[in-house]
């Protein structure tokens, strides 16, 4: 996640940046600074930001001048300003929060946490929508005696079977395909599928639940229980937390 700090006082910019680095370094990977409208617009044209921390009054300029130029930008905005009079304008700009200077640490942390929560939830919603649209595409299954086209959305999971792969469909049908599981792992990248074990790739949109009893196990909507390998557990949890609304 990337953040842009805009304030005509560079000392304030550096203070905000240091607070972000101290409390939110795991969530915010890149923090850039701008001290004018021109510099802010240039930075936004070059980098994809998810969070703006803007002062409002910038000498003869205003950070609203930036927002008016980049109307379609979906970054969340927190205003940090010494003036109460701009609160109505901030509300109209759909700001996440409005912080008055001097910055109070707890208020600052609460505002950033609120913004990050909104960003993460929207990202999850977008990822689910993206995966759902991708799963309308078809996958060619070269079975032993036929070739079939199957929608990704019809696949519950895939299981390695020696040099073959068994593909299990929503109607409980099994299709044995003359390919290794690894080949499907590459094809199904960024479509909502995840390799949870050397022998299994699951469709994450077909999960009913996750059990932490006796390790980590997913139950699919066809009632198949599949164990997550210990080596892939952390990556799987990260995948779920990052991409899916559960």
C-alpha cells in the first residue's frame, strides 16, 4: 500500500511520515512527500496511491485543487489541517477523517486504522468480483478419451494422481486429465484457485469453511475435507485475508 503526504511545511510532512513508519510500516510500504499542488499531481501521475494525508491550506493553493484534478482517483483521504473551517468541504470530498493540528498521536493512529480498514475491505470486494468474473472463463480438460471445456466456476478442486490430475466438478463428477497438477497451478494463477498441498488445488470460492482442529483443514462445498500443508499454511491464510471476504 502506498501513501502520499501533502503539506507546504516539510517538517510536518516528515513528522507524518515518521509516524506512519513507526506505527504502520507493515501495512504501508511506500510513503512519499509533496509540498505543493504541482508536486502532488506529479507524484499521483507516477504512482498508484491508496492513501492521501493532505493539509488543506497550502499558501495560496489548496489540496482541493489536487482532488479536483484527479476526480476518479479512489485513494482514501485524511485531511490534517490547522483550520476547522474546511470541515464541510472535507465531508463533501468524502474524506475518511479530519484531524486538527497539532497532531494527537492516538487520534492519528485511529484515523489511519479506519482508512486502512476501508481500503482492505474494498480490495477484498474487488478481488472477489475479479475472481468471480475470471471464473466465467473455460478450462480445456484433455481427458483420456475426450476433450472438454469446463467453466472454472464448475470446478471445486483438483487432485494429483501420479502423472494425471483428477478434476472434481460441482455435480460430483470426476474428470481425469492427462496433465500434472503443476501445469494447472500455472494456468489457474489469479483466478481464485490456491494450491494448498502438493496433491491439491482448491477453488477458494467453493469453500464452506476452515477448521483449525488437527492442523488446518478446508471443507469444500461438496463436503470434501482437504488438509492444508504446514508449508503452505501461512501463504494460504495471507491469501484468504488479502483477497477474500470471509
